[in-house]
C-alpha cells in the first residue's frame, strides 16, 4: 500500500475536462477567461447594488430627479448615457485601461437608472424580483454549462432573440403612446423575462465557446445587461401585480 508511487490528480496537474465535445482550445485558458468575466460581472452587480441602494434610501435624490426640471433633464441623460458609452466601449473593449474606465461609466450610469426605477417601488417587490433574478440566473448558467458539456449548442437562438427584442421594443412604444392597462404591462413583463432568460443561455453559451480571450469586457457587458434586464422585467411584473 505504501509502495505505490504518488500520482498527481488532474486538479494538481492543472488538467481540466473539456467544456464541450470536440473542444480544440485549452480548457485551462477557457476556464481562466470565464472566471475573469464572472469576476467583472460580480463587481458590476455589487456597484449596481451600492449605487441603487443609495438612490433608493436617500429620498432627496429620487425627489430631485422627479420633481425638478433639472432633475428630469439629468434623468434623461442618465438613461441615454449607457447607450452612448456602449459605442466607444465596443470600439475600445480590448484597449486597457480605457475599457475599464468606460465600463465604470456604463455601470454607474445604468445603476443610477435602476435605482431611480426602484425608488418608488415597495421593498417587498424589489426583494422578490432580486431573489427570483438570482435563482433564475444561477439555474440557467448551470444548465447551460451542463448542456454544453453534453454537446448542445444554443447559437441558433440568436436570430430568434433579436426578432423577439424588436417585437418587445415595438410593444413598449405602443404601451407608451397608447396605454393598455395593467394586464398589458404584466404581459410585457412576462415576454421580456422570457426573452432575457433566452439571452442568458445564449450569451453564456457564447462565453463557453465563441468569445475570444480579448473580449472579456464585451462578454461581461452582454451578461450584465441580460441580468439587469431580467431583474427590471420581473420588477415590472411584481409591481403591476402589487398595484
């Protein structure tokens, strides 16, 4: 028993199982990339929670944005800032440290918008949406890794999800111009939640198989937006049901 030679395990030797069949790249490098992306997403979510919590708990901030013309103008700027920043972020997402600076501006401005959305929502509804978002994101992430290892591919979802987002945007525009009531708001929230659940699976599959190692910023932004949009969709559903 004591004479058997010591053999390193796969973990000690640095070995790792392929993430999907016929994987040609190094699993260790891909896992390192995945850990880096999820570390960035974690920091983004923590920053979002902190900024949104300040906006929600410090009532004068939310009051300023909704009760003054200057606040309303600043609110509009905060809403469009993430979309504006995404253009240079897409161009400089491989250039350090500009990519991190742009990512910080993108995250903080979006966190302010999320905080203002939550500012006039009951704490119970926010907690329900946050818990369900966490459960869904973790479950879909684990499922996608499990399915990828068994050879399933979700790249076919791309065109369908893009078309669904276009329909969702038109639905939102109609709802703004011609409000259809609480039921239509709940239907909109349910459709949005389903679509962004699909995007979480799609972008996680791309994270496993398709993103290059230099695209860690863009991969993090994609999944972060999926999570935030899922949370806002669930918040819409719970808020409509609670009213």
